C-alpha cells in the first residue's frame, strides 16, 4: 500500500479578508488531496488560521472586543468559503486551540533546555505589519523591504533561536534534495540567499509589555512566542490532536507538500527547516511556492479596490468554473493576471463549447438513435478511434508525472485533448449518417458507446478539479459513480476503455456550463464596436436629412495578372480546435494543421458556425498572408468562405487530401 499523503496550506491571518490568493492555494491543495485519494492513498489535508500577533491584537482593540472574541468572529469566514469552494480538508487548525498552544510550549521548553534558545539585548528596525525585525542594511528610506510600510527602531531584550548554526546543514540538504524547494527558480533564490550571507539567529519572543496576545513562553512569563514560531509549528502539532486516528505524527510526517505563496517562502524554507532540524524532526519532502495574482495587470490592494472576492466569483460564475480557471489559466508557480474577460473566455471555450457541449450532444445522439440507452458495443476499433485512444492513453500515462510536479495546467491540457478528440471522432464517424442505414446499426452503436465511455473517463479525470461537475456528469450518464468517499480508490481498470455498463439509461439534464455573454455580466463594462467613434453613439435631437443618391452601377472588379495571382498561396488545413473569441459574435479562433506546421487563425465565421461544427473539417486558407491581430489575438492566415455581407459557407475540398496540400 502507498504511504499516506500529507498536504498543507499556510494558516491564513484571521483578520485578512479571504481573497483570490487564499482560494488559489487552497484549491490547489484540494485538487492534490482528491487526486491522491482516488489513487487509494490515505490523505490528511490540513488548513486553518493564524490567530496570534500584534496585528490581531491591534484590530481587536480597535473593534473594542477581546482578541479571542475577535478571532472567534472572523475564523468562520474562511471555513464558510472553503465549504463554498468544495474544499475537502480533513482538519482546520486554529492557533488558539489549547492543544496547539501546549505543543508549542513543549517544543520551546525542549529547545531552551538544550541551550538552543538564549536571551540577549537587541536593537533593530521593527515592522508591525510583518511582525519582524530588520537590520540597518535591509531597510530602505525607512520602509520595510517586504511590505514597504514605515518601520520603527526598537531596543529590547528578547529570546533567540540559534538558527545560524544550521546554515551549512540546510544548504547541503537543499543541494541533495532537488525537490525540496520548488519551482527550481525559488530553490535557486533560497540557495543564493544562504550562500551569499551569514544566517543570523531568530528572535522567537516578544515582551508582553509590547504584545500580550500570544502563547506565553514556558520559561519566562513576561514574554510571548513570536507569531511565526507559533504558526509554523501547526504543521506538526495538528497531527497530535486533529486526525481521527491518534497519534498520527509518525504516520503522516514528514509532510509531502507544504503549499505556500512566494512571499512566505523564506519563513518556511529557512525558519521552519532549521526549527525542524533543531527538534530532530524530518524536513518536509517539498515546499512549493506559487506565484501571485494581479488583476487586469495591476497589483491587488485594498486601496485600489481591486481585490478579487472568491465569494463574488462563485456567485457570478459558479464554483467549478472558478476552480478550473485558476488552475488552467497559468502554470502553477508563475504569476498570473486575473480578469473577468479571460475567465468568461475560458468558460465559453473550454467548458461551455468544449466539455458541456460534448456531454449534451452525446446524450442527444443516444436519445435520438438508441432510445436513451447506451447500447452494447460489439464493433472493433477502426481508424477513427486511433486519435481518441491516444488521447485517453496520454492522460492516463502522463497525469501522474504532471501531478507530482504540480503542473495542473498540463494535466488539464491532457484532459481537454480527450474532449477535442471525442468531438473529432463524432464528426468523422457522423452517427446521424450511420442512423439512416439499417445495415450500419452495429457501427452506430459503437460510436454512441465510445462517446459515452469517453465521458465516463472524463468524469474520473476532472473530478479532482471540478468535483460537482464530475458528479453531475455521472448522474446524466446514468452512472452510479460516487466520489465523495474520501478513501475510496478508483481501480486502475476504471481508467481503461470499454468499461461503461451497456444498456444504461441516460438522464440528460441542464447544460453543465451555459455560455456567458460578456456584456450581460453584472458589473461588466458594455462592449462597444471599436470602429465606431464614441460620439456616434449619441442620438441627435433633430434627425438630419439624408440625401438620396442616384443608383450607381457596380464597378467592374479590378483585374490582376497571373503573376500576381501566383503570389497567393492557398493550402488545405485541418481544423484541430475552435473556440469563440470573447466579446465578439463573429470571430472564432482556430488551431489548424498544415501538415508541416500548426497555425492559429482568427476567422469571422461565428454567425454561421458553432465552434464544434468546425473541428475535424478540412478547409482552404491563404497561407502566406502577413499576420495581423484581431481583438488582440494574432491571426496567421485567412480562411476562405463564400458570401457577401454574411458568410454562407466555407470553401472546402471534396476529396480526402492531406493537410498542407496546395490549392491551384
């Protein structure tokens, strides 16, 4: 049996308003937890809140209430959000828990008795917001190097942990364990920091005369514990009293993954690692520091009023759409930019036109041609199933590696290749044509079965990312899959083809993801035609007289020479993917295969065609047209279509020819 899997998020400051950053970390942790449960591993998923420190004490005083009452009021805001986001955490720790405080004091006493904590006078620059001291060389223009807020000079006696003596040992550990700090760029940052300067000792106390809201030092009642020592210990203290089966420390520790934002990497990679070394405990296997989200290109801040509230996103777009967007849009570990326009684009292209449309069209075909039951499948695979089989194989074969590297967007890319391959499979086999010939009933059943079986596989693959959607898909497919048993293992054979129970009655329901019109969103800016001057939108008070011109005979088209025509390169292209361009009724973005290369083309055919109608078709394009940008998206060619003011149809090839064939 696989070793248990232990994953943690940071514990969030209780007086923070939950925002997109909190949601991002916690959703990522939830996806990993659900994935490993499906693989049969026992999982312990921990999150919670940090309730001590000067910021909490000051906020409580400002509110005129006791700090504990203040924390009791605010802590549930995170728990409620996790419920709305479908977070499957096994425990929620609060640093005001009595058991946690006792364990922190036990570790402090142990380090003090081993003379790894000492008392000394210290003078330095103190940042109240970050609750940490800075040296003279760290402070620039009287501002904290992290939060850019003013610092104040303090001189006081405190207790210090001998962190510096573990510097060489930590450097060696990082070098010997390449996966200890990820991504690699963050690992290099920490290593560069440790190798370029001497690591000092860590102040782990605050005098009660300045800060009383904290865990009292067991060896000096005039001091409380520095909030970061208190907070970091939660990762091991929780294992002593929160799991259902106790004690669980040796069972789950060391943690498999600590998920953190890049702003708190140093406290985890350096402070926490040296504390663990001093306590004789193993270091976590991986500390993964992800990037930050900006909003429409700007840093999030309360003063700018652009903090993204996950609760609003859930209400506007739905839980699963929000979860999907955060992990699909940006490689995990890099910084990302959030915009509602980008989210609407993802929902419409990937979820509505992609996954949702595939489920709807498949169930419609089964209802029309198989009396609403998934038929038996007795027809062997043919050339049409090759791409579909390959997409399913790749998702099964490579997902584990991508999950191990926390490459969530790569996993989702593999899953959506299955969606695209199934759409193309349906187009190539044309079940609506097979249904007209009674002699092809067996082939028709094969197509309907394979499409349904693909959706069954997709239910399993998307479950960690979009659990509610997976459950609803299974329900509409008539399957009795239940993912909510946290320790239920999905047998490997369920990820193979041809496991759909024949004669299952489907239950087609509402669309999974209805398309969203960007200009109909609450709070969205109206979409205007950029070619129309703003003044033209104002109606004049008195209509102007419109002169009537005499009819003019159309001019004869300008003639070109054969040499000029030969400059135009027309080639056949196969449409691989198609999706609507956000905020445009006409434009569709195509990815096409030209044989030796793939290109992106933006075509104004959206009023005539839905994207799913285009996938798999062979079209004709102008291949040597200079690239241009339409709605900010580069188009590397032009699609040929018939029509005057409106598109009537695409130019195609009657015979089956290879992509990239010249059209003469």
